[in-house]
């Protein structure tokens, strides 16, 4: 059990202040720039008090009714069997901020094997980082992680190749586990034994002050895991929390090393930005800090693209769906117009080829599925068709294509971002709605039969070479 230190408990006044502040805390967000910065104050294990700050049940706003039922079941079973069981990570942060957590993660001192013994529906996953996944029904997985620690450099294996696995699997105390996390507000624990909040790193104060603080020295923590730089920008934007100047400087200094992060992981974090509606502002901020290029395989964007991404994010919010192929097409549409200007009247085949060439390096970098690239390419070509207006060959088929409405939505967003002519979008919307070929039919050169295809001559079976 976590040692409690009565002297460390906040006074009643502090408690009321904390509870009130935490339950009503509203930081600048939803479209407002959260990029205010503040002076730095490092959080490190040796300087922090040995005992955590503990807020008893009456001193905070988290109630069990806000916690998912199956998560509570897991917490209780671990606790009944003599293990420490905490709600950890983003769920505690979000509950304290009055937000709905995306998921509930559990931390415990039971090893993955011990967790497995307690739950029939438990599966151990991860080669490097062993985790217990407890499944409920067909669609819920609760992640249970054993408390881990940062080993001392002397303890590391001689072979540097083994460092990663070794580092990930050093079990530790709750305090050690808190200090290996990324930001103070992500290192708060909710203890099921007495429903208290346990804070080893000063996260409660940071929640109150609306600031995102890296645990440890930012430069060192970013060098350990460069993806933390992107997470810093993400959480700052999502919550409207300020970033310390030291953190921003460390991002600018270490930006290049993010190129070494696994593309699959970066891609997942990028999608996460759009799921939380902060894709545009985080990418723009990343660009200003020199992080975007190494992050996205050399990609850079202009003002209009960021404006477009912001509208795209708003449209995702309305539908509740994040469409990766549309993100991809939006990232490249500005460059696409440069390669394929509408006034150049290029044949569609050529446009198709150019769009494909544009997307290929990025898709290869992130190893995106062929289908995704195909959809994004079709969307770009769709925009080209919309931009050149009604009355061209193949228009009827294009209007009947089930993908066309998506392309038109993207064209609408692009038009909005680039202050284009809204009348064109409306005309196409009408044409799409009625499904009829518009009055001004394609003009074809007289005497040319566009549907005529020369027949192929059959090869004779007996003599395949002849014919
Ligand atoms: P959300 O799920 O709402 O996006 P989260 O804080 O729960 O936010 P997760 O990615 O689910 O984020 O991670 C869960 C927790 O794991 C984090 O709160 C943090 O404590 C820890 N964590 C995640 N990624 C890292 C990292 N790269 N370095 C250190 N700790 C991390
Ligand atoms: Mg989470």
C-alpha cells in the first residue's frame, strides 16, 4: 500500500480550493490558441518529496459512478486478492477535469502472470512491454500494466540491443511508475482501496494551473522517446494547457530525432490528433518548431492547408468519424493544384498519374495500405473534376460513383479554406442530388464515337502465336 503521510495531506482550505478548482477548471480550448508558455520548473524524482500528496475521497470530485463498470470489477478483484490497484493515466486526468475519459487504464503491483491467474478472460500481450488485456464482450479491452521503473544505468545489459526490452520490463513501485510517465497530469493515480487520489509528481497543482509539465528534464525525456514531443503539443492543444519554455526549446532542439520513431506509431499519434480535433493546430505548431518535416517524412504545409485541416477537423467532429484518406488528400491538395492547375485542361489520366506520384512518397514512408492511397487519389481527381466545372466527358459515371459525395465534401472544405467560389459547390451538390446529367451535355467532336472500342481479335488455341 502507498505510505500515507498525515503531514502531507492538504489542509481543509487547500482541499476545498483544489476540489473546486479541479471540478470547475476550464482552460482556454476549442479553437483558442493554447500556446502560451511559462517559465520552467523541473520535476524530478530526487528533488520531489518522498511521500505523495493524497487527496481523500471527500477532497476530490471523482465518483465511482463515473468509472466504467468492468474497470471497477477488475480494480476490485485485484484489490480483494491483496494487490494494489489504481486507475492510472489519462482517465484520472480527464475525470478531474470533468471530461469523459476515452479509456480506463489500470496500474497494479501484480505481475502480468499474476493478473492472468485472476482473470479467465485475460491475455498477455506485447513482446517488449508485457501487458495484461482483460476482455469483456467482443469490444471492450481493459489494459492492466504492472508498475514499472527506470533502471539505474549500471543495471543495463551490456548489449545495447537488449536495452529496450530490459527498460520496459523492470517492475517498480507506484512512485517509480509515476516518474517514468510523460507529463505530471498523466501520472495521477486513483486508489481503489480508499478512493483517494495519489500524486507523486505535482500533477494536481499543474491541473489547477492548466500547465503541461514534462516529468524530468524535457531534453532527456524526448531523447528517450521522441514521440513525447508530439504528445506534448497534442495534450497542450487538447486541454488548452500552457507549455513551459524549456519544453518548447527542447522540442526545437530535438526535433530531428523524431524521424527515428516507428512510422506506425507516429501515424497512430497523428490520427489521435484528428480524433481529438486538434490536428491542424498541432501540425502547424510542429511546423513552427521544426518538428513537422522529420515527423512526416519531409512533409511541409502552407497556410491554406492548415486552414483546410482545421475545417476538416470540424467536419469530423460533426460526423464523429475520422477519415484517414480525406486527411491524406487534404495534406496534398495544395501541391496537387500546383501540379495540375485547372486552366491547363489536362486529360484525367494525366491528373490521375500526377496525384498518384504526389502521394506515393508519403504513403511509402508510413506504409499506408494501397486502398487508402487509392481513395485519396480519387478524391484529388474528384476535386479536379469539380473545379473544372460541369459538362465534361465521363461526368454521368462520376456522379453515380459512391465515392463522389466524399470528394465533393472535401472540395467544399477546400473552397471554404481558399475563399473559392461557393456557387460551383452548390451546382455540383444539385447535380449530385438530382442524379441527372446536367443540361449542358459534354461537347464531343462531331463524327467521333466515344464509346466505340475496337474489338480484339481472338487468338486461336491451336496456334497461340498466330493471330
Ligand atoms: P488519451 O487516452 O485520452 O489520449 P492518455 O493520457 O490516456 O490520453 P495514452 O496514450 O492512453 O494517453 O497513455 C496512457 C498513459 O501512459 C499516459 O497517461 C501516460 O501516463 C503514459 N504514457 C503514454 N505514452 C507515454 C510515453 N511515450 N512516455 C511516458 N509515458 C507515457
Ligand atoms: Mg488513454
